[in-house]
């Protein structure tokens, strides 16, 4: 049965994949592949390496071509299989898979996990059967040409879909997740565009494997309507004497990417947290050394940069580089109360918007927003920072705030009431913020994180007070958890 419009845009490829197709190792013969297709009645055979990473695909069409060219059964499968392998990640949104299969005229697509290992297979017929037929046009709008002009159209369609989901009462965190997925898809497609452009200009292919990462709200999957760029690169290790040539390539690639994203409607980061800045473009070994340096220094600059970095997520390229670095960071920070205490002290200045007698603390200095609440700086940010500190302390590797809360609850770090109040606080504040941003968008106003208290109903006002009180209580508790009341 097809899903509703709202549900279809939130479905993940992994939720609709079937079992993995049959596999063979590199060096297998055409005869072995054909025999496997016949025995399993599968439509494809995937060539995987020793780590189950897809390296080639043999389809029924390839078999027909093999018969036409009268290849012997003993012929090497590598010479017949289709390459490169088009795959979808199990955590990617299903509409991306539908668009890719339709455009490439594919009926089947292997599904891989975040470490690029084969975990299943998606069929076009099955995917289309799961969605409403009228969604196909919107899927096309969200998957335009891989250039800045096409991505500008995707950004416009993204807002329309978000507004539709909001009007359908889809929870705001799920809309944020969708917006983040679409932004990540724009990053991936712009990266492909920039790499292809450099190849066409004779600059060659990337000299090393790499992973593009996003940080901040994008890394947590919590983007709003108008995020700026927060990105970096993890590059596979290489000898020091090759630095100029290899980093020179990635420096230019980063410059092209950030400018392409800017042209597509994602502004440059005012704080220069972008891969074009060498601080955010390093090899895997250099990132580990940078992490060790931050942990050792614990000064204001090191703590601020680490705070920015810790919510990173791999979005393009070899994402296993990001997964490996995430494992390293999680292990290094687990139970490191000293560093996390110092980092949390850096964030303590961002208090909640509640003063004496639980009255709202509103903006006084910014004339454009005087009397309004900045629900990011004095609402979600104090919650995000506090939950991040607790999650890192207890070895939770996930980056999303709600997922972190759920994991901390499962670990009995948060009790039932704490988890319920904090999850509710996040839902309510993000709902107020996104509603205001959509209203500002429709009216042609600058999109910000300000909400006027007068725009709230009495019930929303009461719920906001309760939400901010829960966050304030959490911050008081963390002072004890991280330092035993010593700071």
C-alpha cells in the first residue's frame, strides 16, 4: 500500500530493500556468474571484495551481451561486469534511489551501509509501489541536474516539500532530517560536478580517497531552512613529500565546491569553517593528531574548534574515513571528564531564555529583533551542547540530539522523566522555530532564529517555559556529572 505524501519523503532505502543479491569475488568466471543467476533466479550478481564492498555487477542484460559476443564460460567476469557500481546507502532517503534508478534506467540497485558493505538490494518496481504516484514529479524537482543552477531549483523544491510536511503535522525533527538529507545530497552532487569539471580540464582525478564532512546542525541532521556552509575534508594518508601536489588538488577542489554551494544557495560560512580553510582539510592521521592536540591543550581556541568539529558527519566520498575517525573520537572522549568539563564551560555563556520568576529573557540589543526570543542561542543550543557533553562522556557515537537522548536513556544516564521532558523540549522549540522561518520565507523576510513571544498561544507559552526549565535543570545536573560540583 502506498505511503502518504508525508511518509514517502521520510522512507529510507534500507526500509524497502530485499536480501542481498548473490555475490562473487573478483577473478570469478562468467560461467560461475551465469550458473549463480540460474540457480538463485536473481536478476543480478554483485562482485564484492574481501570486505563485501561492491566492485562490479553482472545483470541479465550483461548475460545477453555475453551470449552475443560468444564469450567462453572460463572468461573473466571482470571483463563483462558493469562498472562503476551504482549503489544507494541504507540510510539514504528512498526518493533518491528512485530518481537514480529512473535516470540510469536501472531496475535493481545494491544497498550498502555506512562502511560501503553490501547489505541488500532495492528494486525500482518495489520502490515505486511504496509511494504515491503523484509524488514522482516532486521527486524529479528534488533531483535536478548536477550543477549550481539545478541545485538552486532543488533548494526551492526543498522548501515546498518542507512546508507540505509541516502542514501535514509531520514532527519538526523529521522535517529537519529530510532537509538535512537533501542538503547532503546537494553536497554529494556538487562534489561530483566539481571533480568531473577538474577531470575535464585536465587536472586529473582525486589523487587520494577522501570524505567530505559536514558539521554543526547538518552533521546532527537538524538543519533549518537557510543553513550556511560548515564543511571539511578527511583525506586518506599520503607521504609528506607528496603534500604540495596532493593538497594542492584538494585545495582547488574545496574552493570550487564552496563556491558551487554558494551559487546553489548555501551561503559561505562567516567563521570560515569550510574545507577551503586548511584547518578543516586534513588527512586521517592529521585529524587524529589534531584531536590529540585539542585534548592536550584545553585552551579557549582548542575547545571552541573541537566543539564545532564533534558533530561531523560524512556525506560524500569514502564515508568509511569519517566512520573510522568517529570511532577514534568516541573512544578518546569516553569518560574524559576533564576535557568535557572544560569544553562545557566554554558553552555555559549560552543560557536559556528564562529569568526571574520564569519570565522570558528577550533580545534588547539588536534593534531588528528587540523584544523577541532567539530560540536557537537561548533554546536549542544550550540543550544540544549539554546532551553532546553527556553523550561523549558515556561513549555514545551518534550525533543527532534526539538519538543521543534515546541512547542516554537506554544507558540509564537519563531517567524516564528527564528523557521525556528533554525530547519534548526539543520537539516544541524546533516546531516554533521552523514555523516562524516558514512564515518569514512566505513574507519575503530574512530567515532567522527569532520568535516573538506575542506570536505564541497561551498553551505554547506554557510549554516553552516548561521546555526551557527542563533544559536549565539539565545544565545544572551536568555541572555535577562532569565535575562533581567543582566548577
